[in-house]
C-alpha cells in the first residue's frame, strides 16, 4: 500500500495547471497590451510627424503654424482607446527657414496591465523647411543603352523627383527645375532658344571641320577664315578621284550642264554647317558640338566677338558607301550613310566632298529615333530651361526617348547642366552664384561610361558626336576610345569640382552599371558620400530620385 501511494501522480497535472494559469494569463495580457501600446505609439508618431510637416508648410505666421499642428492632432487622434493629455509645439522662423518641434502625450487604457500604472505614452517630432529659392538642373542619360525599359524607369524616377520637390514647396517658395537630356550631344533648340548663341556662318574654329583637309585646317587654326574653298575642292576635282570635276568643267549651254556647274560652284562655298543644312534641304534639329578648349568645360557665355565661344550646329556628315535606308548601330562599321556619294575617290575624299549636299536627288533622313539617320543622328529632345512651371518640366520628361548610336558623353551633358544654372547666356533664368537666399542643385544620372561609339574599324574611329569623329582628335588629341574615355572622365570630375566651388550641390546616380571608373567618377562628383546613389534596378532608381527630391526640397523630419 505505501509503495503504491508513493508512485501515484494522477493529480499533478491539474495542480500544476491551476498554479500556472495566472502566470499564463499575465504573459498573454502583457503580450496583448504590449502589442496595443506599440500600435498606439506608432499612431502617435505618424500623426505628430505629419502635423509637424503640415505646420512647416503653407501657412504664414507662427501662430497659424501652431494652430495647424494642434488641430491636426486633435482631429486625427480623436476617438481612439486613448486620451490625448498634452500637445506642445515650438515654432522657430528665420529669414530662410522654419523649424517645428512638437510633442504629444496620451493616456492609454490598457486591457490587462492598467493596475500596474503603465498607461502613458508620448511621441515627438521636428520638421525643418528651407524657404530659400531653389534651382535644380536634372541631367539625364538618354543613350541607347537605356532601352525602352530603362528610359521608362527614368521617366518615372524623374516624375518622382519633381513630385517630391513640389510636395515640399512652400506657398511662397521659388523653385525652378531644368531638364537636360544628353547622348553625346545636347539639344538647345527648345524654349527660349536664341540664334545669337549659334555660329551661323562658319567663324568658329571647328565649323565645317569634316569638309576641309589638313592644310585648310591649319589655316583656320592660324586664324584665317575662308568664304570659299579652292576651286573644285567641294566636288573633289582637286582630289585623286574624278568625282564631279569633269561635270564642273563642262562648257555646255543647256540647262542640265548649267545646273551641274552651279552645283559645283555651290559646293566650293565654305561648308559651314548651316549652309549644308540649307543646301541639302534638311532642318537642323538643335544639337550642338562641343566648343574648343577651354570653352568646352565652362559656362562662359557665347559672344560673337569671340566666335569660338559660339555653339556650332551639329551636322553628322554623310559617311562613305551606298546610301542606307535606315541608320546602323554597329560598333565597328559606318552607321550613317544617308546620301549617295556623288563623287569617287578614297573614303576620306568622299566624306569630305560637299557636292552631294547640293540639292541631292535622294536622301535617307529620319530624326524620330531611337535609331536615326541623317545630319541630326542621335540628337535627343531639347533642354527644358529652369522653370517654375512643373507641368512644362513634366512634359519634357514624357518626351524623352533613348537614342542609339554615337555613344555617351557625360561631360557634355554636365557642361550644359552647369550652363543652365549660370545666370549668363545661353540660359539666363538662373540667379547669380552665391546670392543670399538661393541654393543651386545638380542631379547627374547615367547608365554607362563615357563612350565614343561606332565605326571603330573605320578611318573615323567612331560615329559623329559632339566632339566630331574620334579620329579628328578633338578630345584633347586622343584618337582611341579608351584614352578618350579617360580624358572625358577627368573632365567630368574637373567640372564637378569647379561647380562645387560655386556652391552647387551635386547628386549623382549610377543606374545598372558596375564599371569601377564610372563609380569612382560619380562618387568624386557628388558633394558628399550620401549624395551618391547606386541603383541596381528600376525600383532603386525611382527610390533614389524620390530621396533626392525630398532632400532638395528641404521639407523633412529631422528627428
């Protein structure tokens, strides 16, 4: 009997359950109340953040800001299972800023732990808004590597930036945004365009460079400007090929012979680019070449008294070979043969001869993109100058496309971003540098390297771009794609340094590119490490632009 009694355990489970039940209820109650308190804390924090942001925005006086803060919290926090017991707000206003420091306390009616006295929560927030005027240049890569997916993501990201800036804009705050799409060149024939910026008659050094030989180039370097070429030069009568020279020298009296002679005479006029547009019956879309050094890397305004400061209209020469029906996109071969050659001779002579531009019988011209052919090859949509009309900026964003061919020239896009932030021509919407109550920003985005693309195995060494054909050596004498890329990288960093010295804050975004040289260049360009963004996908690109917009607008929660 004793042995049996010692080993009996039949009632232990019930006894243990009864003893542990209060502990279980306590843990469950604590968990429920803890979750509820966390929910209330989150609600309080979100509400006080929003109240601080609203108070920092579109109201005039400190008293009104305090009223906005209190009213939002009273309305938004009413009816919950808690009672707001205290709302404190402190408003500090300066010439160019507003700061809101706010705090809210609430008594929480707990379900289980009210007897422990854990029933009071608080949340605080500070919002800061700069009231200074803002100028923002958004410089965007529109090259072919973006493709339809990338360019659509870039449009969404750009809209997100504009939305964020607009959302943080005070009622009395002057904010202006400019859009600078770039490929290897930039299109300036948009709103506010002035022909006075342009070298219309061949006075700038490189205007017509592809249509003259080395002796004539040397004469131009020495300051000489020609109204006409040597007789027969434009028809290649002076070259090794027969070309149009035979027709040019004919003495026929009939209309066809006279017309041929007139074409030859026209071909011997100096072939500046606007003349070639006129003679070929084509229209300049608006892209421009880079200026000669040192003006290529500066915002020095165009001045007719110094023709090299003027901008040369972009004219992509017809490349040797049979006329194409559509543009090419080959890394190694010619991509832009849009006219019949009209003359014989070497490839260099056929590219140089201008007879083919004089009233051509046939041509292949398509500016629509993304794969173009003709004198405006790979010319993007125009710059949108600084504007407070955000609808205009959004229209410019929606118009962007990707453009195949010619490559990527980040330095040229950056130079034009600098120019739109400069108060002097070609764009004069910007305030002077260093003006009190004014802040300038530049956002620079690319998805690739500084590349002189196309025709690598041809004598031109590349497609035509803002620095002409690579073989001409206009990128600091470099004629290889690798050396040209390194030079353009150096120029990009050099301009960033000079812009930062003028107190322009620079944000940089690299999209879907891992090249070490590009990442290093963009990190060095950014005004701070936090101003550099690496976006590996479209979602990250949109998020980066939204974050930049929020930082630029200067309406933000600070704690």
